[in-house]
C-alpha cells in the first residue's frame, strides 16, 4: 500500500505542476486536461467561480488580457488518498505582472483539490483557492 500511495502522490504532484504550467503559459487545452469535464472551480478570492468551461472563458479573456506574466510555484502538497479519491491541500506563491501596474504583484495561499482517479490518471473534480496574502495587488484598498 505504501508503494501505491507514493506513486499516487507523485502523480498528484505532477498534476499540480501541469496546472501551474497551463495557467502560466495560458495553455487552456492543457488546463482542461487537469480537470474532470464536470469540475467546479472556485477562485472566489479572485472574483471567479464556475464550471470548467467558464473558467477557461475567464482565463482566456480577462486573465489573458490583463496579465503579462505569472509564475506559479506550488509546494507543500499534502494528499489524503482513499482508494480512487483524494483530498489535496497545496501552497501557492504566484508573482504576477499585471498590465498597468508598475510593480510586480505577488499572491500567496492554498489550493484545495478534490481529485478522482480516471482511466487517464488523477483529475481534479473541485478546486477551491484560498488567498492568504497579497503584495502590490491592484485590488488592495478596495472595499
């Protein structure tokens, strides 16, 4: 069982790395490959919540137009694996260059994923972002 969990943990870490690369390179086909077709994605800390298709529309529109560069670092991945499901908590650190903001904006917090094992490997059925802190965010000071 320990070998199975180690293999699953490596696959889950690879999935989260693929997620970060997809967002940072604005590769929405790759982004889609991280999730189940019916996934729910909650970036409510960043004013978005909805389906996978709605997330891709948000990212390919507002996000792509307003963000010149982002570079997600995902670490401290904790997985609770139970058969073909897993609950994952991971930290993120995300320096971002937002168009029109002279200084680099930086965001930090947690991603919470509910994963399922599919024939194609682990996929996220539910993602919730919890923003813990920001620096130089254009939203700072807004009510």
